[in-house]
C-alpha cells in the first residue's frame, strides 16, 4: 500500500527497475546449493525480486526467484500454496508450478552478504505474451475469457493467512492513487482524476456486497500466455506472475484483464463482449457485478496511468510500469467517450442476461395481442414496403452519392408505381444512405453506423402523427445537424407493472416543439406532431422515423437511430421492432431479412 511523505508520493517497494541486487554468479551458486542444479542464467524483470531464466545443459528451463531483502515469508508461501492449489483445481491451464528445493521445501532461506533472502523456483511456462502476440482476434479474446474463468473457479476454494496482505494494485484501494495525479497534466490528469473520483464516490461502496475470493490480480498482457493451437491459430491458455495475488471482489479480476484487453483497440466494448461471453460460460457473472465492471475497467486504467510517473520518480530506470501508459491513456479516453449504461447493457448481453432488467417483461407487454394500440399514421390510400438496403437497384449502385432531390424522386417513384401513398422503410435494414461524419468513420474497426433501428414511413409532408398508446412527453428537441433527426420527440409509456418504455419520433415538423410540453399527458390516438419537410427535418425526404426504446440509457435526444453492424445485436435488443404499431403488416414484412 502506498505511504505518503510530505511532498512526493512514494511507495514501500524497493527499486522497480530491472536491476539485479544479486550478481549472476551469486545466483548461479544459490541455484546449485538449493536445487543441486547447474545452469546458465539470464536476468528477467522483477519488481519485488531478482528473477532469472535458468537453462541447463540439456535445454531444460526454469525460473529462479530470489526475493528482495525484507520480503515476508508468508508472501512467498501465499504464492506457492496458490500455485500448488491450482495444480489440482485448474490442471488444464498453463500455469507456473513450484519446483521443491533439494530438501523438499517449497522455498529456501539463504544468506547473501549476511542478509537472509527467500529463494524459490518455478517450472518455465511456454508461450508468447499477449502483448507480443498478434492479431487479437475474437477467438483469442474468447480464449482469454475462458482461461480467466477457469482460473477464478480454481482459486474460489483457496484460502491463506496472508491473502489479505494489501498492496497498491488492489482495485479496492484505487482511491489512494488520486494522490499521484499531481504528476500528470492537462486532459490526462482530468480524465484520470475523474475516473478515480467516480470510483471513490460511486463504485467503491458497491463492491463490499459482491462475491469475493483470492484472485490473481494482475492479468496484464505481459503476464498472459498465448500458444498456437492445432488449427494454427492462437489461444490464451495460461498466465504467469502471481506476485500480486490477493483477496478481492472477483469482478476486479475481470476488470483488470479487460483493462489490458482493450489497449490499442478501436472498438473496446466488442472486445469486452468476446471476453465476457467465454468467461461467463465458465463462471457466470451477476447483474450486480456487471453494473460496476465499466467503472472498474476505467479505474484500473486510471491507476496504471497515475502510478507510472511515480514509479519513474522512485526509479528513473523503470520502464516496465510505464510501458502501457500511452495505450492506457488512449483507452481511458476512448472508453470515457462511451456511455457507462450502454457498456453495462453490452456486458449483460454478452453474459446472456436480458439487455436491461425489464427488457423481457416490457417486450412481452408491448407485443401482447391484448394491448390496445392506436394508429401512428393513418395510412389511407395504400402502403408498400421499400427496399432501401445496400446493393439494391432502387437507389442505384452507390446510394451514398444521392442528392436529396434524387433520393426523394426515387422513393416517390417507387411508391407511385405501386399505386400507394405510403412507403415503409424496414427495421434492422443495413443502408448505405448514412454518409456523413455523424455516422462514424469507415476506417475504424467498429465501422460506420448503417443498421436502421426503427421503421420509416415515407409520405407527404404535414401528414399527422398520433400517439399509439397513453403517454407522457419525455423530451422535445431539435437535432438540426445534417441527416440527424431534426425536430423530434420522445414519449414515455408504462407497462401494466409500471415499468417505463419509450417511443421516439424523428424528422418532424418543428411546430410540435411549441405545441407540446415535457411532462404533458397524452391519450392514445392524440395527435402529437406532423411529418416535417427538408431542410428542417434533418434534410431528408419527408418521412416519420418511429423507434421503440426500452431504456433511454441517459442518452436522451442522442439515442441512436442507426447502429454499427458489430453492435447490431445490442441496439436491436434495446430498440425492438416497432412493427406492432403498424397492424396492416405482418411484423416480418417490416424487418430486414
């Protein structure tokens, strides 16, 4: 645990750089005396010990660990006993195994220059670190999740007198790292401090009631091992370095692993989802654990960033604790731009839980045949379903280049040729129409938002729009950016159990913004707006965008009407098809197949 002096925060630990306090020849003699083994030694990084890779004449490898002076015997015993326990409870994993001394002990005590040092040895674990392995495919992330799940199951039954030893890398102690923010500057300092403040004020108290266990506590990408599988791909199958092992909420283990998994990733939530899918299959996570996971990932990133410069002050040669600082800064910023509640929904879905707590009951209520619905638009004069998807003839070979007038003419022409007055655009339809920066960067891994989350009704401007159910006006807004919603409103409805859900109406005539008030009560069938015309409606051909929303997730008027393909499953779960409000169609006709 960190201790504070009057000015600069410093730590109890000795030098964190890769410096040997024991020369190689001395270490070689210790290996021979304690293990009756002669080998060539290569210095490895060690924070609290002098680590050596020992290679014998016949190529056998092992790790020799000589703890720094003052290391407590119970700390080494904790690690040794944990690894011995896992050899039985997680035998399939590629984990270090303790090699007994020639006296049959897990470790020895040797005197070096009159100072007692604890010495122990481990079997060498084959593999490439996740930090060095590429690419980080979905399957690699799933194997990472599965490995961590198996490890945590294996540790669940382990106890030790020293398991509550306490040190700076325990997430439950993260608030102490706020004292280190003084070594940071600018946006980085503000983002780190915000994450640590949120942990201290919001998240910390929630951890007390979550399941606890001994955890590895340091699944960073240098400790995670990847090996090539029979099909030639890579899979995480183990990890090393149990030096930070401690007793913590189990979800902290998951958060630490994910904090490293998202480094240098453009789509961090999808990376997290792949990990969680596999972890949860092995060791299920609860909704309460998932509710704090986003904040804990942010917290671990913030702690890593805050500690790095303090370690360099303690030891100017320390590069290990600074290696991930810049990727961690980028990851913290990228995650910070996301909604914590959206992240929680994606985590829940990855763990086979309803996307929100009321998702299943609300959806059943909305789709019930007994629910009395009024028409949203009175489609007298006939209707057709339009195909506005990618690579179709209606909009030509490249719909992205269509100007407003040409787009409107093509849609009106298709409706007119069918002898209809209304054209319906389908739910979950991938479209190439969304062609400006509002819809994302096609060069990013997550891609552009192209999947339509509502149902469109193309019709004449000023066509009346009605509330389908009893409602209360939730919000009114004018999203007046090009190709946005334009004037829009959201209505709040409730199930028979009092659970809220919402309907969103976009591309309206701006008169509704003056005619309605937030909080106003409406009856089913009341007129709420009229279809707008360009350019005030977001500069689209006249149409209504109707979207069903189970939970606004604090996004309010910025709730998306279009999703990326990689997150389609999530957003379609949050915004189920509103086809039930257009009873002249079979619901399957209004969904893209």
